[in-house]
């Protein structure tokens, strides 16, 4: 009996030291929400035409405060001058666009509080996020119920011999995501979160609008003499009255790049590993 007690006295502390500890390595998440565009067709940052967004991400955690994530997102963006009721020029301009945006970004996440899923006292934190990304976009619009991609048409004279300085814009661009969010651990395995992320971009052609109108001669008519699609979509003010487009007349503001933002509700799953401390005699 004395031998058994002696064994228990020696063994129990060692067993407690050898307990496996759970380490949160990272998270895999998926989310959906709303996206909005800001640019030459929405100069006052109205948030009145949200569209669908969704994405997936993997976040690698470096302790309880810092994480690095790789995210792939989709956003549908679009706007129309018909929503600019208090700006006569923009209402008359009558331009519109939609675009499917595919983004790949790397972001650093910084928690305000210590975050430890499964621990009641450390299950919630607000955070900030920022990083860099690239995205693909290709604006399009509709004319007589027909869908037309705007970039190949050169609606501001891009690619025309009359405007050699106006090169066709790329369908790829760079963005800088900056945002805030909150997350809460439901248990040691799952978290829920909500974040709003704004993207500053290096393109002014997210909406196919940037500089000035060009003269109609830039858009030769069709072989049958009818106006070309490029001409009809470069200046759509004829649908609201007397055309306002003429060489040199402002069509957009090239001094400000286009932007977009997303509001996302997500669910993430913790990736865990187990460590067993070395037992020292």
C-alpha cells in the first residue's frame, strides 16, 4: 500500500505536466455579404446600390493578436447615372456599368484583445486589417437589351490613332484593402465574424469612365451607315435629350481613382495542433 501511494505521488504531477495542450494554428473561412462601388458615376459615395460579394480565406495565426491571411473574393459592382437625381450633368450623361471583380489579396490582421477560441474570457475581439491585392475586372453595359463589354470599344478614344496617348486599359489592377471587423468564437472549433473592408485601387476605369469625350469621327459608322456600338455607348446623353458629348468635354475625373468596399459575414473553422510538453524528471 505504501509503495502504491509512493508511485501515485510521483506519477500524478508528471501526468498533469504531460497533458496535451491545444495550439490554434490558423483558420479557414467562408463568407458572403454586399459590395459597393465608388467612382465617376458615384462621386458622393452613396451606398444605395449594393450587390453580392463572397469569398474564402486562410488565416495563419502568430500568437493571439496577429494573423496573416490569404483571401480570394468575388464582388459584383455596378452603378448608373440615373441614380444621380441631384446632379443635372450626371443625369444627362446617362452612363452605366456592371462588372464582375475577382480579387486575390494578402492581409495582416491585428486583434485589439487576446483571442483564444474555446476560452470564455478571450472569445471576442475587434480587429483591423490591411494589405495588398490584385483583381480582375471587365466593365459591361446593355444597349437595346444586348450586353456589350466596354473595354474593347475604347469609349474614350483608347487605341485610336487620333489619341495615341490614350492606351487601352488593362483588365488587371492593384488594390490596397483597409478595414475593420469583429469576431467571436462559438467554441474551440468555430468562429463567426463581420468585417467591412474598403479597397483603394490604381485604376480609374473600373466604370469605363475617366477623362473627356472625343469627337464622333473616332468611331466610324457601320458598313451600312448606322452608328457603331462604340459611338452609341461613348455618349448616351442622346437618350435623355440633346447630346452633350463633344471633343474635350469632361466625361469623368481622372484625378481620382475608383474604389470599392465589401461588408462580409463569415464563418471560420480553427485548425488546431496538439503539443505535449517534454516531461522532465
